[in-house]
C-alpha cells in the first residue's frame, strides 16, 4: 500500500515555506498483520487534506479520507519588517503569534509589547482571537544596528534592523574652543543627514 495526499485548503500563507505532510513509505502486508496495520503521519500546515491509500491487486484499490489539521498553540512571536530603512522614516512591521511551524495561532488573545531599543517608543498592541497579527509603525533616527522585540503572554520574538543615514543635509565643523598661540588646531568637517548621522 502507498500513501498520497492533496491539499491543504485553504493554501498556506504566501510567506510560509512549503512543508508537506510526513507520510509513511510503501508498505507490504504480511500474514502477521492479519489484514490490519497502523501508520504514523505528521501534518504541519492547517487546512483540509485528502489522504489516499492505494493498493494493488484488489477490486477496490484506493481509499480516501478527509483530514482537518488545526493550528497548534502559540509558542512564539514573529516580527516581519524591513531589514533596513532610512533614519527618520516610518516603516511598518507585522507581529504574529505562531505555533512551532510558523502557522498563525488563531486562538492567541493577549497584549504584546514592542520594544528593544532605547530609541524606540514602547508600543502596546492588543491582539484578538481569530486575528493574531497586528501592524505597528516605528521610527528611529540614529544610524546603526538594532534589535526590535515583541513580548506577551510569556512569548518572545525579535528581529534585527539596520538604520541607514539619510541624504546629505548639513555640514558640521568641530574643533577646540581655545588653542595656544602659534599652535596647530585640529578640525573635523562632517557631512551629515538631518539627524546628525555621518553620510
């Protein structure tokens, strides 16, 4: 006997990688089976599937059953946003409560706090059962690498983001306020964006 499937319906979200069910390989019945055998399967994406068992040399060679796969419990928070953006702009990101296989956990119902950077305003998001994802906007103005975090209901998620300097907007000269007579003075000239990031 061999196993095959069709589905799921509805198809998984576009951002999820393909993860087909784990089905047993071909199996040959023996007299010791007494006409019955048990098999283990594993399913990773929610939806309705059709599972087909096909045998040979039988009058009725196929049998099909419908299987409904449900999402698991929320085990993590995922943040999906731009890996980099220009200082002072206001990109948006998405936070999702997901199970172990990144499926959106539709039974999650709690508040999520967005934070992670001293430059980032801590944002409280209210996530409702049946939705379990939320958009948030953030702004940071100092160029550099940051970690944005999401925390709620004992779950945690984080993502890295790089803030880039904007277009050249200013020139700045710095140096000592006082110098001895006939001494050399060291001056620095910097071209910066609006937020004083060196361009």
